[in-house]
């Protein structure tokens, strides 16, 4: 039989904290990048709108975001 030693919950808590730290670092990094590009930082936390804004920052057409949803075409976008 499998005997739980009680450390399983500790590993899940550490995993959760690591994922949370990476998510916060990603949000802060994108926020700073948007501010350096003279865009409001709040645009970085709205799904899909942040990708549209990112494409505009990099000089791509905003319509290119729609190409991300077409299979095999998204590889080249």
C-alpha cells in the first residue's frame, strides 16, 4: 500500500509558489515593456488585446493577430 508521509502537500505548495512567481515576473516584465513603448501598462494584462498591442509596438499590422488562429499559418506569423 501507498503510505503518505505528508510531504506531498509541501511539494504542491512549492510548485504553486514557483508558478505564481513566474506569472508575476511575466506580468511585471510586459507592463514595463509596454510603458517603455509609450503604451499604458494595463494593456498588458488584458488577454488578446495585449497581443494586438504587442504587434502594433513591433511594427506589425494589427490584423496579423487573426492569422495566429489559422493552423500552419500561425507558425510563420
